C-alpha cells in the first residue's frame, strides 16, 4: 500500500485532491494542514474519519516537524538513509515520541493513530 502526502488538504483545492485520492486509490493519504483561516475539515465530509486518512496539524514551514513526519511515514525507516545519500543530514531537537505526545495531548491526532504510531516506533526494526 502506498502513502501519498498532501499539503493543505483541508483547503478548497487540497480537500478535493484528498477526497479524490481516497475515492480512487487504496493509498494512505497523509494530510499536512495547519488549519489556518482557509481550512475547513468539513470539506472532507465522511473522508475525514476514514482509516486511510491521516491529518497532521503541522505548519508546512516548520521544517523539523515536517521532516519527522516524513520519517514516521516511511515504514522501513529508510527515509533518513535515502536523504543522507542525497546529502541531507537530518538532526532533530525533538524525537518522534515527544512530537507524538504533544500532538496527542493537544488533541491534534486521534488516540488510534497515536497508539499505532507509538507501537510502530517501539517495535524492533528489521
């Protein structure tokens, strides 16, 4: 199953893209949207609660948060190595557990996604 990242997926155009992807593919859609004045979660309708839709309330300009979201999304944890091969060295002041705890404590992500993400991070990697 593929993972597709959409930025601004709660806005007018972005929500159309998210809905279309969820309707026509079996991909997991990760929706990064900081929910500014132009965002409307209701624009996703029933897709907002779909199990394949993951909303991360992150400002796209917040480089460390976006970078960590990419690492979390990559199920094999290979993103860090692939980026390093491209000359990008990732160093985060916060680890993913801290970010996930912050997102959950502020009700930015649902309990199910929090638990699944934490279980993944705590599991032994191949």
